[in-house]
C-alpha cells in the first residue's frame, strides 16, 4: 500500500487535509514504520483489547496521532476501573494529538450509568489538561 499512499497523501495535503489517518482494526504496530514513511500521521480506532497500548506506542513514536485507546471493557467494571484507565492514559492525554475514546462502541454489558460516568470523567480529564474550565452536569 505504501506506493499508493505516497501518491495520494501529497494530493490530500495540497487540498487542505490537515491530518491523514489510517483506519485499522486489531494490532497495527507492525505497519507503523511503513505507514509513517508513506505519510500517514495517525491511526484509528486504537483497540486496547487487540494488545495496542497507545502509551507504549507514543513512547516510540512521539508524534503519532490516535483516535481510541480507552479500554471499553473497563467501563463495564465501573467508576474505579474507569478512573484507572484515565490514569493510565494521562501521559498521552497530556501530550495531545489524540482523541481518547473506545475503539468502536460500548461493549454490550455496559450500563448507561457507567457509560455516563465514563463520558463525564473523560470530558473533565481532557479539559483539565487543556486548562479549560468545564462544568459537566
């Protein structure tokens, strides 16, 4: 795919595309070097349950951008697990260049109460590191 990306990405950039992401599923780490060489700037969705840890990936590739990275199974386990997941992701949240979310959607056993907690705490955490004053009710 690299030769094709090398043709299309300059076209996208010339036409105002700010960031070029590759849609992946599963563990994409093996293709990161080739993707970067081709001009890919980020990946989505990052699936924690496929073994991808964006904190570890970001240590190796500090400018790589992400959508995802939040373990959706932690939402099932409730506030304490959600807080632990937010703590785990703090280094990447602080660095920016990512939209922290689950990989696709909430897991089937997720309660509405836990999902609402996840959304509220994620918004608060991101706002904290952006120095935003957010009142989430």
